[in-house]
């Protein structure tokens, strides 16, 4: 089968949903291709249904939040509860950080992170400032699918891109796993590991970069294949009786992880229970050895981890393991070298010092590496992502909008948040549609026109938020708050 479309988006994670929605709303014919059986990517298949605090997420992520709010118990905002770095007198100990649903905070409160302070140093600041969003993955996938349908985008799930052909710096067609071929005027690679770009031999990078490569102060002297660690998310639900769930045969109770089990980020979920994000389940060193067995080994570690949580923290004996994500969450894979590579120097300079004229999204998560060689460094202010990070070097009609965009490993450790990826998708989809309308290649879209188009979509490109945008967001949120249907919290 041969399919002709205007814009083909590959990968329906946060980036792909943002890209397909933006392009289809601008009037382009859009085909969104996803290899898994459902859309949503890491946020759904790996169960990462938490949006940590971040600046800039005022466009499509905000719309998704409002649409989720129309469904009962689909979404909520959270604040810090108990935390091993911020103990309060008389509190029961917790196996890591607890995030509790907090009806007193709203979406606007989640649009902020900046600050050099750590949780330990300034607990009052952290409790007052850091709030996030938590949603139910199935509701998120349904809402995104409805929005894509309303925008007129065609979505095909259960089909992977398995090859592509390029000529004269343009991708001409992609081949799908069901044998069909897709021709399009522009392609947006949202695969999370740059699979489409790699298929046409774009330059890619993986692992940690040497200090010399990008002049990053905190990079190691030598490059290394190390990546951010992987985590298998699980969910626990309340139960009536106290019980430590027995370990299945063959799963040892001992810790596989250094001297003690990893701590957990436990987020109260809108429909009850906690989403358990055990910080590393597997190290990069293990990925190659475990290969296709990675998820099974992570599943065994989840069982051992949960057993330990129940043994050590009695309150969890009133919970049961209810779900383990079907996919292991990979924070970092291969990345594509673009016309510009975002580096630690951008993160340290911040929006006020970067001096780029083509910023199409802002972000501000800490530099945050999990596992070996890991650590967390906060930033002084939000920073911007230039449009050139979405343009694979040397290609004319392809954009890359996902955690595989053109970031150094250190920049990726900060930039990868789901809402930031959605913003990159929104910018890529908008740019591809503008290129189509103007009869030009995506890479030739003028940055100032793209930024204006994004501003019209209420995307925040300045820091702090303008009064006008803040008021508009607050008004929208007030209406949605009044109509909300959550019943549990
Ligand atoms: C354990 C963990 C915890 C995290 N915690 C948070 C958090 O608390 N808050 C936050 O904001 N972010 C968090 N993140 C980061 C964030 O979730 C991800 O970076 C983000 O969701 C990535 O979105 P994406 O669109 O770039 O990629 P993905 O969501 O991975 O989407 C890529 C999609 O492409 C598809 N695909 C791949 N190859 C092909 C192909 N050849 N053909 C067709 N389709 C293909 C995949 O199936 C997938 O659906 C976390 C990540 C992990 C792993």
C-alpha cells in the first residue's frame, strides 16, 4: 500500500502527540505512526504519568490538562508530602519522596522550578514552590486520541517505521512494518531514539560526551557509553487487610542494588494508590547484557523492591501490587546531531544569557542523571531550546522532536521532561505546517515567524510569564476548576 500525506509524524509519545496536533490544527494532512498498540509512549506504556514542575508548558500540555479535568479522577496537581531529604518532626518514615494530591494548587503552580537551591538546603522553598501534575495513563491516551481525531490527524498504531529513503537531503518515503510506504512533504521523527533519522544516516550520538566536545564544565574528561539509568514503574492500590505479599519463587529477597534498595518517588494517583518510580531499576551497563531480557529482569527487581518496601515500611502492608508497566522507562537513548547542539553551557547561561534568536520552547528541570555517575544540579533560571536543535544536520524536510533531539547528554538529562518534549513537538508540527503552506523546506522556516505562530498558540517563550498569558491561563483554569469532576481527593 502507498500512502501520500503532507506530514508524517513517527512515534506517538509526548513529542509526537504535540507535533501531530499542531500540524493537523494548522490544516495539514497528518499521519501519525506508532509501533506500540496504544499512543502515549513513555507517559503511557512506561507508566510515567507524572509531569514534574517545569517552565514553559503553556501550550498543548495545558490543553491536555484541561481536557483531562473534564473526566472524573483523571488528573490532579500534587505537592511534596514526606521526603527523606525533608523530614518533619513526628512523621512516619517514607521510602523516598512522597507526592500528595493537593487541591489547593493548580496548573499555574506547576510551571516553575528555577532555583539553585536543593531540597535539603531550603525545604520551605521546595514545599512552597515545587508542584506537579499526575494523570491516569489510559485517560491521557484517550484524551490525546480524541484531540487528534478532532484535529483531523490520522493515527496508525501497531506499525513501526522500519526503513526510509532519502535523496538530495530530503526524506522521500518511509517503509512501515506492515509493508506499506508513506510519502510526505515533511517528516517529524518523534521516536525517542532518532530511528527515522538513523535510517537515513543522519549523524547520531549516544552516551556521555567528553568535556572537550562541547566545552561543558561538568562533562567527564573522556567520553563514555554511560547513559541515564532505566526504571520500571509499578502501581500499588489500597487493600483492606495488612499483608506482606510473598515473593514469587525464584525472586530473591536480597537487594541487587548496591548496599540498599533504591528509594522511590511515590506519587498519589487520581484513582487512588501510588505510582511507584523506583529510581534506577537497571544501569546502562546492564542494558546490553540483558538485551531482550531487560524487562523480565526489571520485573523481578520490582517484585523484590516492593517486598522490601512492605517489610520496612508497615503502612505499605495495606497496599497491593496492582500493575507493572508493560515497558521499561528509558530516560536516554541515541540522540541526533542537529544544526545546533544544546549543551550545559546553554543551561548555565539561562534564557537571559543564551543570546539565540530562534528559541521555540523554554525548560528548566535540574541536570538530573540517575544511576552510575549520577547527581542532580539545579539551574539558576530557565533556558531556551533553539529551533536548530530540531533540525538534523544536513537534512531539509525532517525535524526531530523528542528526547532524541539535538542535546548533549548533560542537556538531555534536564531537557527530557514530558511537557518539554510536547512543546518541541508543538514547535516542529507548527514549523512543518508553515513550510507546507509557504512551499519551502522545514529548515527554511524563519524563526521569528515560527515564534510568532507559537505565541499565538499561547506558548510561553519568555521568562517570567507575561501578565497577559498568566491572566489567560488563570481564567481558563478557573473555569475548568469550577467544573471539575474528581471524586476521590
Ligand atoms: C522512569 C522515568 C521517569 C521519568 N519521570 C518524569 C517525570 O516525573 N516528569 C516528566 O515530565 N518527565 C519524566 N520523565 C521523562 C519523560 O517521561 C520522557 O522523556 C518523555 O515522556 C519522552 O517523550 P518522547 O516523546 O521524547 O518519547 P517517548 O514517549 O518515548 O515516545 C517515543 C515513541 O516512539 C515510538 N517509536 C519508537 N520507534 C518507533 C518506530 N521505529 N516506529 C514507530 N514508532 C516508534 C515509541 O513506541 C514511543 O511511543 C521520566 C522518564 C523516565 C523513563
